[in-house]
C-alpha cells in the first residue's frame, strides 16, 4: 500500500505540472523519477504488493485499471517523451500477444519449448519471472527457434512489434509471493543435497551418446582403466583464491580416493586459503617444455606460433590440458566448477556445452539438441587415448593466434565431428561418452546471471541441478567481464557453502578482510600517515583510537596469514 501511495504521489506531481510549458523539464524529471522508482522499488518489493491490479493502477497504460485523467496524461507524456514506453501485456496462459517482443535481457532461456503455453507455464513456475517471450519454429535465427525467454519487470517498458518480432509470442504473469528458506521447495532441495546417488541413477537421468566403458561394481576392470587422478591448472601470479579452491575441495569430498594434482605458475602460490588439509593434494610447477615432450604438441610448442597469439596464456593452458591427459590419463577440470556428484561411473568421456547463438557455427548434432559444442572444461580419458592424440595432431592446422580459445571447444567439436560424422570411426566414437550439457553446465552461459539471484527464489532449479548434474560450471571469466558479484544469499554462494564449506568460510572471511583493509586505507589517507608512522605514534601513546584500531586489525591479519 505504501508503495502504491508513493507512486501515486509522483503521478499527481506530474499531472500538476505536465500542462505548464515553462515547467515541462520538471515533468520530464519527475517522470524519469517514476520510472527509476518502479525499476528499483517494484523489483525489490513486488512480492509485497497487495495485487497485480494495484500495480497496474500505478504503472498501467491508457486507462486499464486507472482513471481517464491519468491515462490521458500518460498518453500525452508518451508522445512527448519518445523514450517512455509503458504498455500492458496479458497475464493469463490462455492469452498471448502474437508478433510482440518485450526487448529486455532475459535472465533465463530454455530450449526446445514446443509451444508458447509451455513457455508461459515455465514463467509461472519461476518466482523471478514476470514477462515471457517464445519463438516459433519459423524464427529467423535458426539456433534460437523454439526458445523461451523469461524476463523481469524492466521488460514491460520495451514493447516491440515489427518485422523482427513476427515469429515471437509474448505474455505476462502476475507477481507471486516468493518462497523462503522454510518453503517446501527449499526443504526438498536441502534433502536432495544429502542424498546419495549411485552410478545407475546418474546414467539414467543424464542423456548421453556412446558407451560408458566403465567397469561394473565388483567386476574386474577392463584393460583401459581411468586412473584415479584429477588435474587442475592455475596460471596466475596471485595465490589460489577460495573461489578456485572450491573446485578442489568439492572434488575431494566426492572422490576421497583420488589424487589431486594442481599445475601452478609458481608453487609458492599455494596460500593459506588453499585447502591443504588433504594428503591427496600435489602441487606442480608448470613446465610447458617438459610437459609437451614426447607428445604431438612438442613441435608446435617449439615453433613458437603461440608467442604472437592474442591470448597466449589461454592457448598454452588449453594445449597443456591435452598433453597432461594424454601422458597421465585421468580427469581434467576447470577451476570454476563446483563438484556436486561423483564422476566414478564415467569411462572415456566429454561433456557438451550450449553457448547459445555462439554455437550457430557448430556442425555437431546430438539426439537432444543441435548447435552444441563439445567442451574442454571436463576431460576424462585413459593414458594415450587415440582421440586425445588426434586433438593434438590437429593443433598446428586448427590454431589461430588471433582468435579467442581456438584450442578450446571449437577444436574438440571440429575433430569429434570430423572423426565421428565424416570418417565414421565407429569404434572410436562409441567408446567416448558425450554427456548432455546439464551434466556440468546446468546453468548455461547465456543464463549465468541467475547464479546471482537469491537462492530461496531458485530452490526448484537447485534441486534439479543437484539431482541431475555432476557439477556446476559457473563461468568465472564471463562473470569477471560482466562485472558480476555473488551476494551471500545468492544461488552460487549457497552451492559453495554446501559443497566446499572450508573454501566458502575462507571466501567470506577474505571479503571481510578486504573491507577491513579498505577501512584501514581510509584511516591512513585521512591522517596523512603511513603504517610505520602510525606505529611510532601508537608506541609513543600519541595515536587516536581509530589509528590504534587500524594497527591492531592489520597485525591480526598478518598473524592469521602466518599461522595459515
């Protein structure tokens, strides 16, 4: 009610000034303030609004739910301020707007949705969804046909109806009361986290192509057994952060009988935040020349073709993972993965990746979807496997120094497609298991922003992820580019707190330390003293209480780091 009253007060101020030409700038400013408050306050408090109708009275268009005077002025303001687009969509799955798009960034996209009614139902099930858009099978972008986009409140302001939206259908859903941690869906998620899942269960829920080539429990292992080794690569000057150590800790919690090998730029980068509590951890310093010896990549590395690359470190690390798996066998994982279930049921295997419209140049077709890549964030093979050898042999011809990640998913996809489709090496292809994307990427690249949403709003999705995925790839590089952060109540933060509690504790602690360091820096700036000068004043008894507190905080941080 207070929200509706605030909106009403602003509207009345606009009405009182809109007709006065000399004050038209005031009307514009108040209108912008209306839009700003709707975008911020409604998004945060829409679950507390008494009804959808009261929201329409405040924000509706052309009199639906509002008076004639208000609708007349809104129409006048829309004409005067061309950027202001306020429209109303249907709120029932029995009705929809044909040929209409609400052109705002979607927080979630679903593929293979066969009708707009199913898209509407998906929106109804999602507590964050208020607007939905569905594309028909005739949509002009082939890789985006029969997709369903779920959107938030801001989409209401960008209604489009033109040639580009001809094959689109849109609609709206009334706000719902959002679930809390005590709700049934969140309780089911917490129960699912502690549930043990055997190999048969995981193979039953995950669609795949090929054969597992894995020994049955209690039977003799086949000649080519996957070694119980897992490899990670950390090629940065900074120590391993708790965000990355979560991948290592979560893997060890699900695979206590495996040995973990972390390749690092400098072994001294093993910091106090690293989960060193397990004797199964080994840190190795990266030596590209030594690792590429006696592999098909030896000549490529010595040629120096990578030295002129736009992303040399990325290309070298993509090549290094192939050499490691070829020489030693085992499992390779990226560090931006949270392990949720065991990998032990897998033989030689890869995992497909859905990268949205970026996959439109992929020639890979699978039974469950087209336009997919085969990713390289997860590799699991016995030593000296023929497919890994083929990948390395193709590096000199496929490598493009000016391209981003030319030795990543595009290389794996091109070789797999060539070998298994054009050359039809049936024995090789059937021995490799290709899992569907949700095995490791249940939140697709183009849906990554939902990882920052409150976890209590995503409990149904989280229950599905923990029950049907072996891990959660959270796309760290793209989150850095987006400038995204993960609040303490976010979906990703909740997964980390459950899968890697020690790293999560270090992560929340490091956030607190960072805030303390910023506060201490402001003290030194305000007083114009360095830390050493402040120490001398404190020893002489001449420092004030703020300076003394900053000195004590820094001393405590340094002591904790030494003990770690």
